[in-house]
C-alpha cells in the first residue's frame, strides 16, 4: 500500500464515453502530477499542480481535463478518447523543497483501455 | 527538449554479480537525479536519489553522478533474482515541483 491511491485500477471505455480517474495522496505533499505510460515509451508528464494551481500542461489534448480541488485530491476527466490513449495513467505527489530533492511518489496506476 | 537516455536492454547478469545501469541526460541545468524500479504491471518505486557529484551508497545500491559528463549510473551488488525489473532514470531541473523527466528504462534480468 502506498501513500497515493488511485481509482479505478482498471477502466474500459468506449470512444464516446465520459469517465474520470481519481487520485488521493495521504502524504501531506503540496504537488501532484499525472503521468502517462505507454508501451516502449518513457513516462510522459501530462499535468502538474502545485498548491492546487496548475503549473504545467505538456501539450496534452483537450480530451484530457485535470481537476485539483485541494492539495490532496486530483482528477483526470476523460471524454471522446481515442484507442491510442490506452495506457497506464499514474498519479504522483511530491513535497517541494523537501530534503529528498523533490522525489515523487507514485500511485499504483489506472490501466485504461479505449475501445 | 530535455532528454534522458538509457539502454533498453535486456541486460542479463548472473546472480551474485554486480549489475551496472547507465543513464545520460541532455539538460546541463539538471539538479537532482533519481533511480526508480518498476516491476512488470506495477508502478515505479524509488530506489534512491543523488544530487552531488560522486557516489552515494544505500545497502546493495550505489548511485554515481558525474555532472561534467552528464552521466548517472546505478550499481547493484550481489544481484538477486528479485532485482529483475525495469530501472528508470529520472532527472529534475531545478528541484522544484515541475515533475521529473524519465528515460525509457533498462530491463534487467538476474539469472539464477
């Protein structure tokens, strides 16, 4: 069990569906992230939130919409996805300024399949 | 465009030997460096981080950093079959909450 929990762990959705991924961190961190991991590609940073404010959006298509209501919760809203969006979506958190050099801690991930 | 390069492997090492994993990075401004281990079907877990030139040891693991050569390595002594996994190198530019840039990872196989 990690300090970052993600739900659902597995999700299958059609291209016309709307769904959301949820992440909660119990570590008291002030920054949260969404990463995408596809086969044979490096982890791709999608979004960064620092103290609930979005500080980075790495040219992610608008069919992915993040929401951060507070520093412990992060959502990724999904709509009209494409089959190539099938991947492992990882939530992570970190504490800026910590002696650990801003180490990020990952949740278990949400496996997404778009059909 | 920040890049982190790793040999994807697989790297095969006999049990009990030293496994050596290498990583180079393109952004000379990178400040902190991380090694994560990822088992198949699982999320990455932190092994160790380093931000000063030289060696840092933690149990069977030693991270080595050479900023002049933009090179980071991870040594695993007395390799065990349970060390078989993909090892991800990651760098952070300024130490702030701007996320890490990851390499593709090296697939390590420890042969019993």
